C-alpha cells in the first residue's frame, strides 16, 4: 500500500482496498504517527512569550495587516521584527481587479503626458486631471 500525505488520502486508500489486502499491522495510531508533523528540536521551540500593549487603533492596524497577509497577528509581528520587512500581502481577486484598473489608468496617464510633451494634443490637461482624480479616488478607497 502506498501512503500519500494527508489523512483523507490514507483513509480513502484504506477504504478502496479489499479486506484481504488491508494491512492488519497498520493501526490508526501508526497511520497518524506516519502523518504527524515532525517534532521540533528543543532550540526551535518557541517557549518565551512577550506581551505588548497596543491602542485600539494600533491593534486594528496590526490585525488588518495580518489578515491581508493571511497570517496571525503574532506571526505578522514576528516577521516584521526579525526581517525588517512587511510580510507579503495576499491579494484577493477583487483587489487584483482594482489594481489592474489602477494600472490601466496609469498607462493612460503616461500616454497622455507623452502626447502632451510631444505637442500633439495641447488640450490634454483636462484628461490628465480627470485620470489623476480617478486614480486618487481608487487609492483612497484602498488605503484606510
């Protein structure tokens, strides 16, 4: 019998086998031990707890950043402290669509500026202002 990772695969494999093919020496406990996470070395275990106090606003901010990154607030703070960088934000498909729209506006803005500098269309100021305002409104909605 071939054991793949994940409990559902193991149990599905066991159910598919005929009673005569099932390995009687494999108990549930031995299967779970095979699938268990490897034990951490003593030096890798996190045993020290640090408590900090945050204002409501700071707590909301940390929770929002952690949720956007798809990790717990404690892991978000740990990554920020030890790497000096903000953890990568996982972008939802809706946000990705908004960012693509912002990119398109930026491309249009660059084309308008380039046309203005070449002197092809001197009346582009109103178009540029409209694009900038549209871009600012989208950014205001994205960033709290």
